[in-house]
């Protein structure tokens, strides 16, 4: 039985014999691969809150001072 592979973005069925050599595998095309990358870049999958560099810097300072206070050597 031949297992068919479909593009996760557009659901188009990929030609089985080209799957292994397809540069954009498992996507059918560069366009679909870029769609997937774009979804990652906008944080759809993993990052919920936008990252603010100033806020991160403040959090780092607070975390470090808290660590110093809590840490018992
Ligand atoms: Zn596709």
C-alpha cells in the first residue's frame, strides 16, 4: 500500500515518488512552507504575548535581585 502524504497547509496530496527529494517537504511548495514559517514568526503556535525588549530587561533585573535574596549559600 502506498502511503500518501499531503501538504499540512493546503492539504494538497504530494506525489509519493517526489516526497523524499522534495526541497519543501512536507509542504507542496515554497509558498506553503513560507505560510508555515509565517505562522511561527507571528507566534501563533508557541508565543502568546508579544515580547517587549524593555519589559524583558526589567524582568531580568528583578529576577536577578530576587534570586540573590532567596538564594542561601
Ligand atoms: Zn501546500
